[in-house]
C-alpha cells in the first residue's frame, strides 16, 4: 500500500504540527495587531481603547498537540505575549469532550472553557453583541421644580436618560434615480411657479423682507379651523408648537403619580420608548434613576409626564411605567430594568363601541350547535390524497385539449357542498338546531297618521339667554349650537356664523314674547 504521508509530507518538519500552527497563529495575530495602523496603540486618556480579541475554536485538547515541556513553555510564552499587548484570548470547545482546566490555553482564556460549546447560543450572543442599538434621543427627566435647577447656560438639569424604541421598523428602501452620464444619484429640486406671472413663488415669512422679496409672488399656506382656511406661515406654526410646550427643550417633565392599575391596557395606541440612565452626560444620573425606579416598583405606581422627544415636536402627555429586571434560571438577563414610556391617547384617538345587542344563546341552543358541528366534521380524511388538486386538474385538462385537439371537458367542482349528502348525514342535527333557535319577531307595520318626530332635548347645559346677552355665543362649539337649533325646531345647516345669527334671531323673538 502507498503511504501518502511519506510521499507528500515534509519529513523535516516536526510531527507536532498542531502545536506549530497554534503557536504561529498566536504570534501572527499579536504581530498583526501591533503593525495595524487602524489600531491605536496608545489612545488618549479620554478615548476608549480598541478591542483586540483572538478567537480559538478547537475540537481536541490543546495539550494533546504539545509533546514536550519545551513546546508547552513556548505556547505559554506566546499566550503571555498576547496578554501583554492587551489582546483577549477566547477559547471555544466545539468538540464532544470537555477541556481540562490545566490546559495552557484554558489558563489564558478570558472566558469560561470546559463543556462543549453550544453553537446556537454562540450565534445568538454574537448577533446581540454586534446588533446596533438605535438611540432615538437623549433628554433629562425633570420634576415640577425644574425652573429652580438650571445650569450656567440656563438649561434645566435633571436625570439624563437615553430613549430607545421598543419596536424597530424595517422600511423598504426608497427608490434612487441614477444619472446615466455620471452614474451618481440625481438630486431633485422642486420649484413652485405662478400660473399668471410665471415667476417662482416664495413662502410667506414673518422675517424682514427686502424690496426684491416684496415684488416676488408669495406662496401661502393654510390650516383648517372650524371649516375655514386660515393663512399661517411656517414661523407662526413653529411658535404655536413652542407655546404649547411647558419646557422649550427635549425633556420628560414628571407631573405626578398614579396607581399602575388605573391605566387601561388599550390606551397603548402609539409607539413606546425605553429609558435608561446616561451617566456620561450628567454625573449621578444612574443612582438617581435607580432610586426613582425602585421607589415606583415598591409603591406600584406609574408616573404621568409631559414628553418632548425632539426640539421640533410638540409635547404629549405620557405614562411612565417601571420595568423590573427579569432573569432566567441560569441568571442571564432576559429583560433589563428601566422605564417604559407610553404616549397617552387623545379623546379622538379611541373610538367608543356600542353596547352588545342581541339574544344570549341558551344551553339547549349551544348543545344543538355543538352536535351539528361534530356531525359535519371530516374524519379520517387526508387532504391531498382524498381530494384532487383542482388547479392542477384544470391545467391537465387544458393541456390534453390542446395536444389532442379536442374540446376542453367541463370542469368538475368537488368542493361544492352536496345538500342531499349533508341532509342524509346531519338532517336530525340540523332540525334540532333550528328548533332551538329563537323565533324571529317581525314588527307589524301600523297604518295611520304619520307620527310626529320626537322632541329633541337640549342637553348641552348652557345658559343660552346669558350667553346671548353677554355676546359669548361665538365661543360655543358647532355641535352645541346645532343642538339648540334642533330643540327649537330650526334649521341646522350652514356655517357657524349662520347658526349664531339664527340663534340670535330666535332669542330676540323669545325675549320679546316674554316682555309682552
């Protein structure tokens, strides 16, 4: 027989090739980290150090490849050189046997080595370690006395936290137009042109205008208020948003606390945030955050606050719930401690549901329906064997008609219910179920004179006479004005001004009748 090792292997090389490969790998990795220009050898004190790690996957005991004490010392020296260069050595056992704690690499490994490695767990660990943590924003948690705690620049000082989205949405990439000449993305610029003048339009602004701006046509923006268009500039919209915020910078202002059970679950209709302290910007935020978090958990309360996540957004009323840390059986963290911020909905965000109407089924009706369903169930049937594939059957018939030149056969539908067969199998159950159903009550139409419409009651609670005398009808809502008109038997069509004039005329006639 031919000895392949003798024919192709270099006999001048030592037999312990595993040892040479392992030592050479450690030496080469240490040299690569030292010579790499992208790795900072001596970073500045305020800058983080670069992470240098060597991962070793082995299926055998490293000491098996070390045949002498000299080789073991050389391997130990290579591992120590890597440690002196601040290189982490991580050894992973992918074999079927555990590694000895006296092994050279196990002594220098930064991780726990012993039992065979769970590759699925390693894959999860790597994916989580490299997963990008998307911080939405960073802002302080303030309390009602925030105006008294400001820094030198006048900014409020509080518990600095980072906000993260609890759910990340992956959106479809937008379409990018590429120039055929330069092969680069094209830039789009939109310009509004006046239909009559043909000149470009500029947005109306409250800033100081030059003579050229006064001569240029203006582009007006409108907002719908009470069914009418009101011209508003972008600066005015920004001022309205700014005036609606208690704090003019991103922050979470705590207004008070309530029991956790007082917040309905269905009020979670918007995106939520997860808050975690940030000690790098404001020292002491972690300890204050921990005390606030522990106190809320102990008292089983949630906070109500005003959240302004971005400088350009309007503040919203939110509920802040404490989230306790959750560990598994091995002590690994499943859920980190922190605060969950839920945006509270407005009145128009939640639709009221009408109460359930109808009859409640009796026990006899339920029993009859259950018996009917059990009778019509398919048993001992394997779908795909007992039923043909309808689409495949139609395709095969069409193929036969084309090849043989014959007329396509009429399609058979074996999925249509067979009423006779159903009656034969479940006729008694069907009749029992029909008898158990309540009788339908059909209202009889009575002939006679047309019934007068029911009187509409004014339930707005307004003192209309007082509002009329003081001239405050314009401050009432349109629905309230229509409610008064319906109760008075007047028309409710038209805009708000027409409704007010109609009410004023009716009030004048009513008061004149009282005075006479």
